[in-house]
C-alpha cells in the first residue's frame, strides 16, 4: 500500500536520513532470540501476535499511516539481523515496506467477525518471516464498523517483546485520537534509539558495575550442578531436538482468590509464591536441594527503555536452596531473597555462560534446563511444538501450562507434574507452615532413565584436508591446541556465538553453508566436515 502523508516523529529520534541501511551491533536479547529461532521448528514460538482494539472516527489510511509512524520512531521495526564476520549485527533500514493488509469486516455479524479474527491471528502466527528482509513485522487493519477497528500485529521476537505490545497499543491509540481531533500526536519522548541502547549495553558489560556483577555470579554459581536430577522418561539424546509439547490447566478458583492475600501476608509478590511452589515441586520429584531455574526478565530497568519497541528480555538463573526441609514460609523467603540478588546484579545470559565456563554435557542446555515464566494477563497463546528447556512452567493470569521436551518426557508424566504443581501450590498457600517434605503426599519416586555409558573412544586426529581445515578454525575459535575430531564442541567449552563464528569462518559470505541446526545435530569436527563436504558437493545438509 502507498505510504500516506508525512511522518510524525513525536519527539523520538528520527531515522538517520541515510540512503541505505546502517549496521550496528545486535543486543544480547536479540542474539538469544535469533539463535533460538534458528534452532526451533515452530514459527509461532518466536512470533508474537497481538490484537489492538481501537475506537475512533478514523479511516483505514489513518491507521496504516499510524503504523508507518511507529516504524519510523522505533528502529527495531526497521531492522533485520545479519551475521558479519561471524558476529550478529542489526541492519537498520531507513524506510522498508511493511506488509499491511486492510480488511473490511463491517458487514459481518459479531460472531463471524470474531471467527475471522481468530483465523487471521493463526495465519499471521504461522507465516514465517524471511530472515533476510526488513521489516520483521506485518499487520492487518480490520474495519469492524461504526468506528470500531482492530489491528492485528505480528512481529518476530528479535525485534519485539511483550512490553513492546503495550507501547504499540498506547501509541496507536494516541495517533488515532490525534487524527480524530485534528492535532499533532503527543507521543512519548525517546531519549535515544535502540542502536544506541545496544552500544551502551556493551559498554556497561565492561564497566565497574559489570565487574561487580561478574564477581557476584562467580560466587553465587560456584559448584552449581550441571544438570538437574528430575527423572526422565527416555535417555537424553546427544544433540538437542528442540521439539516440544505442552499440557494445560487452570488455577482453581480457591487458589486465585487467596494468592494476593497470601503474598501480602508474606510481604512479597504473588509471582514469587508461584515460583516458590515450582521450585518445591522440582525438589519433590528430583530429591535435589540445589536447583537452577531459568527466569525470563523484562530487561527494561533503564527508564529510557520503557517506552521503546524492541526486545530486551534476558534470562536470569535462580539458584534455589531447598536444603534442611524448610517449611513453606522459609521456601518463599529464600526464593524472594534469591530473586532480589539477581535483580541487583543483572548480567546478560550469554555473558554468564562464558564467565562461568560451566562444563557442557552433550544435549544439555547450559546452566539451567528447568524454567519458569509468568505473565499477569490471561492468554497463554497457541500450542507450541518447540522448546528450549527440558521443562518450562508458563503461567498467564489463571492459565497454566507445562511445556516439555518431547524427546525426554511422556505426556502422562507432564500431566502428572502439572497436577502435582496445582496441589502443592494450594497447600503452600493454605498451610505455609507445612514442611517441604509434606507439601505433597509421599509417593513412590519415578525411576530415572539411566543410559548405558560406553567408554570414551580413542582420540582421533583429523583424517583428511576438510577435517584439518575445520580443526584449524576450531582451534582458533576455542583457543585450544589439540583437537579430537569426535569431541563435542560444547563439551570442549564452546558456546552458541562461538559456533556462529566457527561457521562464518568456514564458509565466509556463503548463504548455503552449514547451518546452526546442522552443527547442533553433529557438533564435532567430523560432523561439521561432513556437512561442509555435502555443501561444497552441491547437496543440501539437513536443516
């Protein structure tokens, strides 16, 4: 659609005015989202779809124009990510052409409109973005009749997070009001753009505060078990599959009714009670007193970022201390204290992995494999078929789902874990003086699947020119001397961004080189050499 009218910047930074795109470093949050989306099998997992209801005497062109204003104000909405010399960068375009559909539903009955909106949301979620083209968002403007509008907005998580949705809705509402009243819009001032935020983020990591955070986490994570002991239904494969499934339920009315009062009684927030119950459940099923739980956090501590559209989410590692059979009140207190310490010493997750140099086991995500997510508003989103962790408890309002790695767990196990969580949470709220060992009835523990371990193979040196070439780059990236062609890259101390640099050096400037997913399936010199030979021979490696 032709872009209507002049652009209003509303006090924010205007586009750079250059004829072509500008390249700036990616943020840590973008790195995580980009890497995860390259390994996943499910486009909806990394595509956010929001619906923004609007009521104003405006036209479809006014709403299309408003979306263009948003794009000009917020750099991520003009951005695509690219690798440059093995490093992920933002390529910010001055004026890309977004896909905006205008659909007239005004003649339909409300029930038919609702069904069409559901269908459109599903299609937007399942349509993948071209990772080479900006922008990484699309929208549909729906005319519902009599001044009622709805804007469906789909964006990739590399440019958009949950908080971004609130900002987009607020700015669209103000732009509609301004158009209706014939006045300039009053939009939040943006002190700096997202590219400048990325630069400041990198500087902060090397500052005194960054060093203090590093010192805290070295102490806090010393001796952390490399993998949890929750029993698996199947042996862990040597390479992660990223294939997930989920089970859902709803919090009982009695639980939701008492949650706020219980949090007030303990002097904390409801989310911390939900998290404490999850830690207690993991202890019950694993028998472990020392647990690591991954927590996604908004990452918008800087007030200047709160009005921005972009992705800021960080993963923080909570180390739960459940030793000594504490009662529920003490579990909640320890959980709150651990969360406060993490908030004070925030550090990008990738930096934490590199800092700790934790041992890497085949097929095991680093630092944590169990996670917890909470969103105050209802709406769990569509079912997922991808997962990054072994288990993720996801709570949105009163809805609860357990997302699990389908290579490790059966659905029946996930159902049982979720039912146990609801029962344990109810007991924690009603009887916080109950000891940890009594929060759930004693049951026969599930037996963990114990894989048969074979003796390590003899060390094998590179056997041909391709393996020697891969080994030479491998040594440079990891800073090692000797290379065994069967050694796992991650067990040798490598991480995802180093894998990206390895691939970039082996196939510089090639779009058809081995992919990250190919590498994760066989992260050895031998495996990568085989993929490289297939690429050079004109065959496409597994993706």
